[in-house]
């Protein structure tokens, strides 16, 4: 079959598939749009966090038992509400037993491949349930194991999708199924060439939806979540945040990169490659509309949004070698690259370099980036100081670096706060400040008030 035209891929996040009632609401959204042929689901809210806890070395066997019980309870509550639970009960039972087996295997060997297998179990359950709910409502629907098509490398915890293979596999295994039914599949997970389960990093289901949309040459991706679109800042932080009706790929990518959790930072990449429109809306209030992310938009304001990325690490490197010498930065970056660390922000002086580490789309299992061996290696050619407990606040918009008065409006409200680092000038789309994490919420609210509420 040739791949459908006008196809929409819809993704539902954790709160949208938290329980039976939530899934029911989401099923209506699918049924009301015949163009939606592929549904990508996250694990039910809270399940992935519990699975992550099961993979941690510090979790005791008593705690493991409790976590498995809690996960089972979330899943069986959904099962019990289904009209025909027997259709899927065996599958859910099998997943719950598999979780216990994996927990035991992790005690013997802390294999990253087993951890990913563990983390994938939440999505396995929610996809089976969601397909059952759709069928209950009269739609032809089937669950599909995304590992048949979502080919990645073997970098467990933060696997890299193999775009060409995914397109080929989707054409072969997924596209032929779409003519007669809605396919419900898992976000966040994939498989490497050997068939081992991998994960794309926390929050990766948005990315999965965009990757499948790219592979199937869909025309739209819908990200259904618990907020009615992308706002001028996180509405949980600033109640006066306003929804944005339309935003460009560039601006949305900046927002996602700088911590607007509503979208996984990599989501935009496949959409840009294939010029696929992305919609973000609330599965609770779909009638309210949401945000369209498009290639071209009618309005590109100087100030679009403010975002915050927490849990930032600042590395301060001091070396007299830097003074009137060459090669220090090259050496530093080579060491960081060797340890697979990507640098985010950077400022330099005569003998110091300050840089923050890019934790974007960090490892699914929540492992830190700074290893002892990296610190030792850096210490061989400079003095290293590590500061934690920081947050990066970004003002996002257009022509930021070439518009007079931007700095005044940003810094006038930062007066009571200690700004550890400032980055401005490299990008026309952002101005960033590093502040103490405890002050981040106040900084966001003050900036939002000054830039968007006055
Ligand atoms: P899902 O489970 O559906 O993927 P997430 O929790 O990952 O949902 O993302 C939705 C959350 O993103 C919202 O509840 C909101 O608190 C947060 N968020 C952060 N920044 C923004 C923003 N600028 N606009 C909207 N939501 C935001
Ligand atoms: N369930 C995964 C997580 O919690 C992926 C996602 O929700 O996007 O990170
Ligand atoms: Mg998310």
C-alpha cells in the first residue's frame, strides 16, 4: 500500500493516558478525526518514574516489591474498567511478571540494556489499553510493537534514532496496516539492530511521534497533553501565562531546548525536515484549541516566551596556560567530547572558562553527566570548580541580539538576584541567565510580568 496522504499522528502524554477515563476522552479525539491513523502513547502518569526507581542501585528489595505493587495497581485499575478485560488481561499479566523478572536480573547485573527493557514496560501496557478502549468505542484499532520500526543505535538510555531505517521499516511493517485501522503504538522506546530494547531519553514520546510522522510522511503531528498549547511560560509557574496560537519551528525548538517541558527538544527536528505541522493541545479541553508550530508564521515578536531549565551544572576551569596561548579550549572540548558531553553555554576570560553542560534529553535512567574520570582528566590541565543547584532562565524570541532595549528590560527585574552567568549575542532567538535554582521561579515570574503582562 502506498503511504496515506493527509495522515495525522497523535501523541498522548502520561496524564492523558493516566487512567481509564482519561483514555476514554482521548479516544474521542481520535475518533473525531478520521485522518488520525497512528496513535503514540506514553506510559500512564507516574509509571515511568517508578520503573526508573526500580533500576536504581539504591532501591532495596522491599522498595522494589512496593513499586511493582504500585505499578500493577495503576494498570489493573484500567483493566478492571474495560468492557472486555479478558481480551488484554493476559498481556498485562505478562508485563507485570516481566517487570518482576527484570528487577531480579538487575540485582545480579546492572546492565543498561536490561534497564531500558524495564523502562519500556509502561508504554507496553498503555498501548494495549488504549487500543482496547478505541475498540470498545467501535473503532477498528490494534496495538503495534514500535520496536519493529523504531530502529536506533545501541546507546541505551539515550538512543539515537536511525532515520533511514525507520522510514524503510515503517513503509514495510506499519504503512500497510493503516488502510483498515488505527494503530496504537509506544512512544519513548525503540530497538537496536539486534532487537534489544532502547529508550530515547525522558519525555521522548513526543520525539517518537514526530519520527513516525516523518517516516510515514504524515502532514501533521498532534501532541495532546495537560495544557492547551504552548504558553508564554509554564502556566504552573506563572498563572498569567498566555497561550500562543502560532509559533515558528525555530522559536518552538528554542523553547523546548531551554526547558519548556511541554515538548521534547528533539521533536521539532523531524518536523522541520519534512515540514510537518505540529499541534499542541489539551486532551482535557480539545475544544479550546492550542498551538500550531509552523514553518512560517504571520507574527514573530521580539519577546515570545520565558523558559527555565533546572538542575544545571556550571564548570569553571582555571588555567594560566590560557594566557596568551593557543589550544587550551581545543584540549578542553576534546576531553568533554571524549566523555560524550556536549557543552551548552560558555563564557571566557583571560584565564577562566565557565561552561554549562547540556543535559537536554538526558539519559532515561537519570544518570549524571559528570564522571570521576572526566573530572580527573580535566584536572590534569586546569583547576576545576563544579557548581550545582543552578537554573538557566531563557528569554526566547526574535531579533533579540539586534533590538535595542532588550537588556534593559531583562536586567531591570533581575536586580534582587545574583546572576551567575549571562549569554547574549550568539543567537537572535535567546538571551540566557544562570541563577540559583531556588530563585528561578521568582525570576521567571518577574520576567514574565515585565515582558508579557505590562
Ligand atoms: P506529557 O506527559 O503530556 O508529555 P509533560 O508534563 O511532559 O506532559 O508536559 C506538559 C507540561 O509542560 C505542562 O503541564 C506544563 O507544566 C509544562 N510546561 C513547561 N513550559 C511550558 C510552556 N511554555 N507552555 C506550556 N506548558 C509548559
Ligand atoms: N514515559 C516516558 C517518560 O516518562 C516518555 C514520555 O512520557 O514521553 O519519560
Ligand atoms: Mg512530555
